[in-house]
C-alpha cells in the first residue's frame, strides 16, 4: 500500500508572497460556495484576450484554495473551468511552441504563465483526491469512487499537458513530474480505479478514457522523446499516444526472473528505466506493449497497401509523413532501445557554430559573399588573410559565431552545450560547425534542441550533412533579362560516392522540380536544372541537380 502525500513540482505552483496582490490578476478574493457563483465568474472571463482570461482562471483557482467549497461543488467548478482553460492555452502556446531558443523574455513569461496555470489545475484536482481519500462520509461508495476516479484522471491529465508544453517549447522537463503521475497511478491501482471510465469532453480523440489512459499516454509520449521531432510531429505523437494507450497494459514485476529490460518504479521521480542491481519491489511495474507493436506493424502494412491515414485513424496527415513517423516510433514504442539517454556534460573540446547563409558562406568559403559578374568572377579581394587586407576590410569579413562545448561526437554529428546567452537557434535549422578552432566548417542540421533553465544552458544535437561543403552562388533563370534576380549564397556538396551525384544546399523556397538556375562555382557559370529534394529543414533544402551548360 502506498501512503498518500501531496506532491509539488520543484518549480512550484503560484503561491502568494507578502506584498503581492491578492491574486495574479489583482482581483479581490471571492468565496465560491456553489456552482452558480463559479459559472458567473467563468462567464465573466475575457475569452477574447487569452492572457487576461488565464489570469482570471488563476484567480478562481486561488479563491478555491483559500476557501474550498464542498468537494462536489469543487469538482463541478473545476470541470467548467477546464473548458475555458483549454482554448486559452492553445492560443497562448503559439507564442513559444517550437520557437528559436533561448526563448525571448516575453515568450518565456507566457510559457511560465501557461504551465503554472496547468500546475495549479493539477493541484486543485489533487486537493479533491486528498479530500475524497480522507473524508469517506460525504458520499456512498459508488459516488465516491466515481469522483475519485475523475480527480485522479484529471491530475494525470494535467501532468501530461505540462509534459507536452515542455516538449513543444523544447524546455527541459521539470523535476517532480514523474513522481506526480506515478503516485497518482499507484493510488488508482490501489483503489481499483485505474480502468474506471471517466468523461472527457475536450479531447479530440472522442474515446473512452480512464486513469490508465492518461498514465500510459504520458509514458508513450515520453519514451518517443519528442525533442527529436517537429511540432507537427509532436502533435501527431500526442494524438496517437492517447488513441493507442488502451493497447498497452502495465503489470507488477513479480520476481527477479520475470524482470523485463525496462521497468517503472511507482515510488520514484522517473519513467521507464532499466532495473537497478537486480532488485524488484512491489512498486516496480512493467508495460506490456505487444498489442501496440502489432498495431503499428499492421498500420504500416495497410498504408503500404493504399489505405489512407484518415481511414486508419491517424489524423489529417499525409501517407508519406505517416509512414515516416510510424517507422521512427516503432523502435521506442516496441521498447527495442533505451527510452531516454541522459545527457553527459563532460567537456571534450569546443566548437564554433554560425547561422544564416551569408555568415555560413563566409565561414566555409573564407570570403564574404559578393555578386559575381557575367563570367562568375568577383572584382574585389575577398581573402580573409588579415595580413593582406586593410583593417576596414577585415572587419567587413567578420561573421558572428557562438562557442559551444562538445559533449560527444561521432561520424554523424555532435552533441553540443553552451550557456543560454547567445544567438537564437531553432530545431531543424541549418548551421555551420567547426570543431577545429574555426579551421574548417561543415554543414549540419539541428536534430534536437533543449533549453535547461536550471543548468542555464542550451543543449543540441547536430546531424552533419555528408561531404565537405563548397560555397557557390545561385540565381533563378526565370527572371526576364531586364530584371534579373541577384545571386544568393548556397553550398555544393560533392558526390558521396564515385557513382553518386553532387547536391546543392539552397535557401528554403528555392527548389521547384526542373527549375533552372544559374550556378557560379570555381569562377565558372553553369546552367543547371534542379532534379529532386533529398532533404528539407527549417530554412534550407538539399537538392540534386543536372548541369545543362557551362561557361568558362
């Protein structure tokens, strides 16, 4: 039996300090003794102004904390509040979700405002759990079980909502989140309520839910490691996790012989992990993902046979994206690899990172980008050798870079860390990286990105593009002769094999199938046609091309 004690996240919920207004909104406290009073306050929320509406919701939650009504009224008011809270969070979330990091100060404030309100909602439902556990006289067993299941589900639902906001904003998960959801799932199991169906009017999946649904959806989202995905893919992962959570079950680990590769300890502040020292206790459980794995493989087969994602309940996504996403989810959701690797911060050297096509061109080509003439030659001296250039020219060729600590590296990329202060960096952005003190820069794509405010640092993974990049200039041939477009910087990647083809790294929006471009490379002007896209990112496209004509 697990003893119930209320928990609080390390980052805390809103608490009033001496000298502060009576609530975040500054409004006076109101006694919410009945549902009518609560509905009147909800109706007065300025829903056209989500941030002000959120302040009003926080004020209501503070009023409930200070003078809590009868538990039935408390739950009824919260159920109405959450209907108003959901659209506010969705609207304000656009300010910080998948933004460049570090977050701007104003966006950081909005993020904290939303997540603290979600925490406050979770704490309000947690109060209801506590009250229902300690006061058994107010309701008969069936009514009490129904309300307790609802309150337990909602606590876990808001833990999951907080998790998703942290992933969407690419912020490090706060401590205490797993402890919160583990503790309440243990209570649901202890009281036989884990599978008890509860109403859920605001989830788009339109399916039956129970405390186990919220817990297992939380688990699936976390082990998918959404930091590695775009915001659109994160939203699809969340949708599938809630939809397919019923295909996963969780069971106690009975003996050491039965211990699986990954377990959950319901007494700890962590999710799925490898069992330590061969120890098994009554709080150690493990998920059974057999049916989920079968579902993923069956869905992949049906997609290959022509079924549409909408027919298969995958949401409004393309078949190509659905196949790609399921292929990536199969490994973690089948528990075929470690669900999460903890970052190591031992310094192994430094790397310079620069952003933006012109800055990256300067770093890679060792010269500033200049418009070529009709022969492809540049009229000005562009060497970065400071002994050959006057001071004004050297300053003109400078480019901005940030210095990052190298956590580790491989042939495919780097894991880097730096203090939060510096250039803003975004997921899937093209960057140029030098781990040799600026001697040679290579191109890479930001494959994941996390802001850790507790450690005051940014962490990112870089997936390197193959080959040594060469600075080139390109422009479209679609412009009329009298109104030619200017050249823009781009990069040529050499063929990866002797039989391969060279590729161009272009600014986003440049590619169109069979589009003609003028390419300046090694002081030669070529006419080329773009062939196909190899890779896309936030601000770039990698495409193959075919040379049509070359001018010496």
